[in-house]
């Protein structure tokens, strides 16, 4: 399966399914509810840790502006893949795209539009 199909499939998953998928490799034997909770913690920690890297990326901002979620996820993966280990960068980036990267980057992107 190529990456585009993988992204399309993941974009169709619910937040709970994505959170559980994010935590599956790190939380062996955990219940589904625990996986969701742990996945959400992992996601929120990474989102905070990678905030500047994501929001200062011209490629992420440009792909967001085009309105193509698959392109946005691909740009996010390119941006953060070297900083994420032990979990799927695609799953993290799909969550970020679904949640709204524009909310995360509102301050930085408003500064760019003012320049």
C-alpha cells in the first residue's frame, strides 16, 4: 500500500481509533480505553514538543493553504518524521490535520500574513 492510500485510510478513522493506534506499540496488553487515553497523552505531548517545528515550516503552511488534507499530512510527516520515534508519524500527523493544524499555528501564521 502506498503512503497516499495509508493517509486516506487514516483520515477516515475516528479520533479514538487514531489515539488507540498511536499507543498500541507502546502499551502492550492495555485495554481499549487505556489505549485511547495513553494515545491522547502521547499526541498532546508531541504536539506541544513539535509546535515550533510544525508552525514555522513553510511547507506545512503552504500545504494547509491549498486545502488538501492528504498533502497537508504528507508535509507534516516530512516535517516531524525525524523527531518521532517508536510511534507512527503518519498517525500523529493525521490526528493533527483532523484536529486543526491552523488552530495550533494560529499565532505564527497570522504573523506571516502580516509580513
